[in-house]
C-alpha cells in the first residue's frame, strides 16, 4: 500500500514530456540523439528552426578556434623575405598628360644604416612615444589600438592609426601599400612572425633605419644629418623628440613650412615620454625646442616651377590614401593632367607681366578643363627650391568681387532676373553696413545686368540681403568653394569677397558655370600604375550644382562683364569668354577669374612683407592701385590665348536665350587690347579696374577686404563693424 501510493503520487506529480501520450501508459518512440540537433527534433513549427543557445555558443567557439588555428598556421608557414630582396628604392616617375614625357621623379632613397647601439636611448623612447607606446608589451599588433582607431573613425573623429611599429615595418619592408583587407591580413601575420624570429630591439632598429623622415632622408642617420647636421648618435633629447614627431607626416611637419604643427606634435611626444615614465616632467620642461638647419638643395627635378606640380600631385596622392613613403619607395608611374604646352604658357604669361620678380609679390594661376576637372596648368611660384608654398593651390587671397557670381546664381534661383532694377547709389547704409562703390561712383537706379558689368557693391550687398546670405554662401559651396574656406560666412558683405580661397578653388568653381551647372572636382592625376597594374584611372564624377538655365544666365552676365565691363581685357583672346574681376579694400589682393566653354582659369595677385604678412599691392610695378582688370586680367589673356590656340572657338550654349548678340563683335584681335608692358605703362590708381571689382566700404565688414593672408595661407579676419 505504501509502495503503491508512493508510485501513484510520483506519477501524478511528474511533468508530461513531449513525445508522451498522456492518455495511455505507452510512451511514443523517441528519435535518436544527433550530434548537432538542428533543426531541433523535439519542437515543431518555427521553433524547430531557432538554434539553441548551446548551438550558438558552440558555433562561436568553433569559429574562434578555426580562426585562431588558421592564423597560427599562417604564422607558422610564413617565411620572412630578406629586405634586400625588395626594390624599396624604386623611384616614382611623374609624367605630363601625354603619359610619355617626364615631369620629374620621386623616390631617390637616401639611406645610411647604423647599429642599434648607436641610436640614443632618448631617441628610441621618443619614437615609441610618438608611434607605439606599448611596443615592448605587445606581440606584433595591439588589439586595443585597433579598436580605438576603428571606434574613432566610426564616431567621425580625426583618423587615427592603429598600426604598431612592427606592422609599419612589415608593410614598408615586405608588402605592397595597397589598401585591401588581404594586405592588412598579411601584415598582421608577418608582424607576429617577425616578433617570433626577431628581438624587439632588432625590429625597432630596422624600423629606424628604413622609415622616411622627409627631405629625402630614409633612416635616422640621414634624417639627423638633414635636419641637424650631426650623426644620430649625437642627438639630444629635444632633437630626438622633434625627429620622432616628424615621422607621422614628413611634409606636414616640415619645420621650414609648418613650424606650428611640428611644435604641437613635438610637445605630444615629450608628454608621452613623461606619461610612460621615461623622462621626468622637469626634464621635459628643460628640453628646449631645437633649432633646425634649412633644407639643403633638393633634387633638380624640384627646381623651378615644376616642383610645385610634383608637390601638388604628391598631396593629391596622400588625399587618395597613399603615404609619402609609398610615393618615395613604391615605384609608381603617375600620369598627371598637366599639359606641357599650357604649363609653359602659364609660366611665360607671368614672366611677361613685368612684375613677377617684384619682392614680396605672389602670383598664382590655375587652369582647369571645365568638363573633366583636369588641371592643365598651374603657376605656384618661380622656384620651388626658394619657396615651397604654392601660390596656386596653397596660398590664399581675399576673393573680392569674384564672389559676386555666386550671389547672382542664388538670386536667379530666387526668381530675380537681370532686368530687375536696383539702387546703385553710393554711399548707402544697408542692414547696418555703410557701403560705397569703387571710386564712390553713384549709379542711381540700374539693372542687375549693369550692376554686374560695373561690379556695383551697393547693389550686390542689397541683393544678397534680400535673397538670403545663407543662400549666397550655399551657392558658393555648391559651385566648388570649400565649405571650410576662411571668411566664408553667412553675412551680407560676403558677396564682396570676404572669403579667402585658392586659385584652384576659384577655377574649379567657375568651371561649374562653364559646365552649365555640373560640378567636377579639380584633379591633377590622370592615372596611377604600379608594377604594370593600373590602380587608378580618371573617371570624372559630375554633380548637378545648379539647373542648366541658372548657369546659362550666369554665363551670359559674365560674358557681358568681358564685352562691356571691367573684364574687357579678356576680349583679347578673340573668342567668347566670361569672367569677373576682383579687388579688395586697401588693395590687399587682385583677381581675374575667367573661362571659355572649355577652360576655366583663375589668376591672383597678393603681396607680403618680410614677415609674411599681407600688404597692399599699391605701387606694384611702379604704379598706383592694382585692380583685377590690370595685371590679373592681362596675365589671364596672355595665357589663354596660347593655351587655347589649338582648341576650336566655341559659343556658350543657351546664351542667346538671354538676348546675347550672336556675333560677339566685341571680341577683337588679341593685339588690340591695352596691356602693361613697361614701368611707364603700368596701371595707376585710375586704371581700367574702376569702377567695380572692389569690395570697398567705409565701414569694414566682418572678415572683409581689410583682412590679410599670411605666408601660411591663413587670413587674419578684421573686426566686424558696429551696425
């Protein structure tokens, strides 16, 4: 009885299991257990296909073990090649756009290897503080650093490298520099392999003997000689920290051109050494920033004007993801967009201006194909070896009235047309700004077309305010002016040229109008090849910035500036052209930006004192004030007449829709326009640039033409006026 009751109670309290018939004492037959129970046999419906937590965990563990095992096998079976097997000193050759004629070469490796024990301890630690502070603690790669770099990139922060010194050395010594996951995986494998077969000191020593330091110097010994004129064994703490700082971006931290950036990076290195306990705070404070020797004569291919072309190509390669070290040891074949004949014309047009040798004067020129963005010519200066700052794509100048076309485009989009009437009186107070026209000429009521031809300041500031200053700014950005351009603000006076772009910026922006509203970014590279394989080939991407009708109307207005207004000198090319002059308060800059349907070219003149501060152009060439219609327009005309001599003359499409006369009778013979050719005929204060072309005002607007541009290309904004 007791036994029967216990059995009954046990059965009553027992949970009914799946696969058992509750109405009978006979259990249903159970399926045999599988090693991987999927789909799950004890469930029906959708639940059969949902893997169990055991299956998921098992899959993760198995995948991890396979990955680790595969990585370990790859490391075990990978042989490290000898560095001598690699043609690491192979030169990079840069060609003109014909793909046959050389402009110059990059990559003549200048290297002297020294033993590790000749590298001062302070130097080794400075390099570790700059590039890999946990070098002696990891096994070839640093997972934490990789995660930090990936997280920072995902958050939109500054790009940070996650590569260790071992990885950098593996890439530079044994691998190509292609940006692929396969190459990165091989880099990790080689890094771990190196760590198993070489000591940390050996890896660090090899790294310091091969890394690029700028100035053509490979390895710490040649770098020490290049920057300090002494062997590496004699480097002080401060000198070591400075060289370590340069490694990250040799051209970006060159002391001759980027002293401020280098000093900031130098302090970062010292702080890192203190943080790691390698030096004391007192030692870091006592370390005085070193004095660098000037860069010695560079290679001949950098001499003259071609040096600016090569440096511009190098900067674009870096923007495309290549490092400077890639270029100097990678053996690339780079076909540029530069046209040899157009470049010669650019150089000659500047030289024939008669003022190219004037002290402190900077003349910049950039010429762009409108449909492809190809930069066919660029004048960055007379001699790269004497001044490394390019006047074409680095130096900036206040744009002056060359910014007015962007306001025109915004006005047209807002429904305003060229026949609309505006008050061109001078002076006028508009939205708290007291403004006047060039020469204080008062025009009364005039059409917007006339205001454009004469570059009437009061009309354009009034119009910009009514259209919306944010729309004017947006118009400039859409056309191609970089959004981060200094002085590009949403202000009524922005239309007078408070922004400070480069000639490449402006040539590209005006090309958007010439291309009937389609934006194509300027480029200096046509093709990149390595080892017979083409890694990049130019395929221009066009982006619609303005409706075709809007661009056509801008083109019509700017043609009238040439035929009837301040840009008359440009008629000298004998074919349809459009353009705009630009002059600023206190004569701090002078521009002419003009174009045909095929080519857009920007010319800029700025002047600096011995300290690199912008000064007035007044007196240039022995004359008075310099306007955009003077030297800039004449340089432009000289250049375009030669550069386009082999191109067919084309009319602007859609121009007749705006009443343009079809014959272009105002375009005369090239020799019929007046050009300054001698000191006695240089432009004066009453030259053809008046009226118009100026951002002149009696009360200086924010960042207005009273701002100045330094040698670094950074303008200094003036104070905003009190309304």
